[in-house]
C-alpha cells in the first residue's frame, strides 16, 4: 500500500542534512564499525523527539543488552541544546570540535568515539544489524514508504503545527498552516480507521515516526494553539485511539517523560502560551505504563492486541 495516498508535503526534513557524524554500522568495512553486541552505546534524552524515536525502536528490538543506553537529563545544560556530559565524547571524535554536543549519539565503546548523531541512520542500523529474529521495523520493499512517513510527520505535522502557533505570524498564515495540518491528520485518520497500523497489519518504523509526531503535537505544539484549533485537531478519533493504544505498549509508553518534555519545551521556547494549552487531547500518563516498573520488562513482539478502539467517540479525554 503506497503512502502516496497521504497528503503531499515538501520533502525537506527538520533533521539537518549534515549531521556532525554520519558513520554506519556494518555498511563500510573500512570504517571498522562491525555489528558486535555490546560494542556500541546510545546516549539519549527521551524528552527530545529524535531520541524518543530511537528509544522506542531500541525497546521493540530488545537491545537492552546488545546496545546499552546512557540516559541524559531532560533539559540540556549547555548552549545550543548541548549536554555537557557529551562534550568529552565529541572532542575525542573530532579535533577542535566547535559545535554543540547534542543528543542523540551512537558511540563506539571500543574506541571511545562517536559513530553517528543522525537519528534515522541510527534507527536503521539498530534494526538491520541487531534486530535478529524480531519482526522487522524496516520490511523489505517498504523503505521508501517509511521514509515518506518521516517526511510527512516532520513537515505535515511538526512544521505546520509550529507555523500555526507562531505569535509573529498573521491570521492568514496561521490559518493556512492549520489547514495544512488538518489535511494531513484527515489523511491519517482515514487510513487508521480501516487498519491497525499506518502501513498495514504490522507495526513498522513508520508507526514510531507517527506516534512521536502525535506526542509532540499534543505535549508541545498545543501550547501555542488556540482552543478551537486544538478541538479540531482532536476530532480524529481513530488517529488518537491509535496513539493511546501504542502508548499502552511498554516499548512506547515507558519512554514517555512527560515532565521532561514540558521542562525541555519551556526552557527554550519563547512563544506565547495560548488557550489550547488547557485542552489536552490524550491523558498520556493514564495510558502509558509506569516508567519505573516497565524498565527491563518491555515485551519483545511488535504486535499489539486489539485494533483501533471503536469506543472512543469524544475528541478529548477527561
């Protein structure tokens, strides 16, 4: 099933085209980055959406032992979104490195250097080099569709929601951005009303992309939208039932640091709070497993029980 049926959006990504480090595991023998369990380490702050995607994929793949995770504070403690704990690693990896030491990072414990800071590459390498017998997050023949979903989430959800809530934009600009966002959500709603997952009957990396995009929409972008806009966004019952259902899976919901997301957002955001801040779409804490009790107990399979709930008829919870 082609993702082209979804709303078309520009192909530019919010992820920088030139990440500081773009090494790959198992793709270039000259790099020496062979897929050896226990050799690599992730440095993640799950309050960051790119880190959250990697954390979910890591749990779905059951890589707790094969690739350990070092958790970073929710709010970066240095300029440019830098984590000071990562500074030595960056400086060991690039002579006189002058940029910000940001997460996510995939490092090589053998050399003490960074392999990659590019979230999409990290997710693909974890899935392809260490996935083992787990159901594939990147099934053969679906790579282009999954990449298209990533573009859709970045531009059709995140970028349009940001534009719709910009305090320095005029009414016409905000209305245009909101209209684009709603068209994207309507396309997704139609798809998820008739199937369990975005690309069919099994969970893929596309679902990670979309779920994190919906988390950001409700926990970050909503703060700068008016109440009427949030009610219109919430009026997609199949889409938000899907978000709740995935939140109930420990591989997803156990990584939700709602307080950390809020603190990270308010630490750097200078936008004006709008009435939509009071209209929460999903009661994430009620659906997500307890983070502490779920650590080490994530289930291994990708298949969740049940389909999209037909009992969710309201556009908001609570």
